[in-house]
C-alpha cells in the first residue's frame, strides 16, 4: 500500500497504529513479516503455500488477541 500524503497529516500515534495494522495485514496476505519489501522466512501460520487465507486470518486474530489486543478474524 503506497504511503499517502494525507497519512502524514495524522497525529503520530494514529499514523503508527495504521502502519502497524498494515504490517499485520501484509503478513496475513503474503506470509512475510516486517516492513514492505523486507525479506525473510515466512512464519508457518501465515505461509500462503500451506495455509488458506481464512487460516492465516484466524492465526493473526489469535496472535493479536493473545497479545492483549482482542481481534476477530473478520
């Protein structure tokens, strides 16, 4: 997702939260953790070669909820 100019106009805390969500969504969709363009091993629970998108979404929801951020898979 390209960085939009309007994103820079948001308060820093809001911007950081949006970027954190972007990283989570990217990991669910591609299996790649970290920043866009980053390479590295895929975590098994998000590997699109062995998991369905629904399984990846469920895994992310469970991970975030366990970390104290209650999140549904939807």
